[in-house]
């Protein structure tokens, strides 16, 4: 599909504040050897082959299709550079289409997940810039108001993106952790004797754990049922911006994920669903880690603390040494960590920097102008976001 010029942005007084962050994309310029195209479903194998080559991975085509084309929010947006002589994909920029809730209204946007250029070709920087221009142009035609980038971006990439595409870091997630086992400490200090000492010290450590049940019941579940749609609608207006958390979105993101097996714990009050927590257990250089990816608690400390207490016990029983959760500083989640013995900032995880930039040329998907203005203004302020690592493609 050929590229066309993006629609001119809506001109309103409120844009004075955020217009400096609007990228100024242009359609990518094809050459005698390279052509630039919008991505299609049929390009999946070529894009996935490039990803595996660039990042030295072995991602399956099934994984790629799940990540981008099985998404209930709709198909992805993106562009690719194709070598005319071979037909090979030599550069790409691709984003998930994401549904969000902004100031009481549904909206859509693009969450940039990956970009890649073939390391065997010269001019990789030019190729990357061109495919990113193509990505920004096509994203302007999505009926939404934003596009963003998940965490783990490098400082260098952020600086380049700020100069070329108006990147702005508006949310930072700092990893906190609770120690669940002393085994890693003893392995470093006494080697093989850790198998004898760690269980004894772990027993003493866990004796100090107090229960945070607070009158709620918890249970582990294997899918998100219809009650989760009602739970999403019950809590969504507590936040000025958050990504959609209905049952279809949650099942796609966590249950149908071909890369990871996630665990889900729900909390109930007299039988009524009041919250949930999603976590992943994985190995980091031989140390088992439980990472919380998502939580929905209605800003109720009792719900959040109950879930964290129950999850740490389940993760400890699975042999995990740490429970980690990247949170916004000074928020309810950090306060919950501080309420637990041994809760601390993790010295092992770097800060996640979440990037946002307005979608260039969008008209807000036909929304009334005041609605569009309010949404853009609120998106501009990171403190108005509710965001977790599961909202991006964290290690996926």
C-alpha cells in the first residue's frame, strides 16, 4: 500500500502547549534499490525473519502473529523497507494497536514495540529513519490520538527519537522487590552448603511474614471470565488514562501468550470480584524471579496488599527468590511495598522509561473537538496515567 501525506493536525489554542512534541513525519522516500510499504499480514514471515536476524532470536511466526495480528484491539500499524532485487525485508517499524480509556472516553493509539534494520546493509541509520517516518505517517491515520513506546529504551534511542519524532518520557517505572528466599545469598557465600542453610533461614524469614488478608478471599484462576468486563468498567473512571483491561484483552495478553505462562490471582469480597494480579515466574541467570505485570485494585490498599501477600507466598512456594513489581514512584503500589518487611527498590532492574508523543495529523477519530482536546492534554501529563509493565511488550 503506497504512502500518502498525513492529515493536517487540528488547529486549536490548546495545541500551543503540546504542539512542540508533535513529530513532523513525511512519507519515506523510495530509491532504485529500496521501496517502503505499509505492513500487511502477509509480510509476517519476512518481518519475523529480520527480527530474528537482528536480535539473534528464534521467535516463531506463531509468536509474531499473536503479538500483532491476534490482538483484539485490531491489526498493527507500521512500515517496512523491502529490497527490490531480493524482495527481502531489510528494515521495519511496527506497533500494536492499543485501546485506551482517556478522560471517560474510549480511544485508540499505537504502541511501538520493535524496529530493526539489517546489519549487513550500509546506511542502516537512514533506513531506520525512513521506516520510522513511514510508521508515523500510517499511525496518523489510526482513529486515535497517541503513539508511544514501551519501557527498556536506551538513553541514546530516546535522544534520537526526541529530535526526530518528538519523543517525551512521561512515565517512569521503578522496580521494587520483596526477598522471598536467602538461597542466592548463601550460594554466593558458601556455595554447595546453601542447600542446607537456605531452607532454615527461609523458614525464619517467612515466620516474620504477616498475613494481609484484610477480610478478602483469594484464588488462582486460569482465564479471565465475563466478570472481568464488569470489573474493568467499575474501576476505569478512577484513572484519567489507562489501557483497556476487559476480558478479551487480558486473555490475549496473558493467557494466550505463546512465550510465557502467566499466573493470575483474583481477590473477592463476600464472593464479589474486587481485583486481580498477574505475574510471571522466570529465571534470571539461575535465580528464579516472580515479576508482577498487571494489577487492578480500584485504588483500594486492602485489595492490593492482600494480592501482594498471597502472590509472594505462591511465588515462594514455586522457588522464587524475589517478587518484583515496577511501579510509579510515590504511588499506591510503592506504599504497598513499603508496608512489607524487606520491601525495597531493586538494585538489579533499571528504570523503565515510557515514551509518548501525539499522533501527527490525527483528528481524534471524529470525536467532538473538546473531547479530543481534553484527551490530548491529559495524555501529556504522565502522572495522569495508570501503567504497568504488562501494558507494553515486556520481554515478549
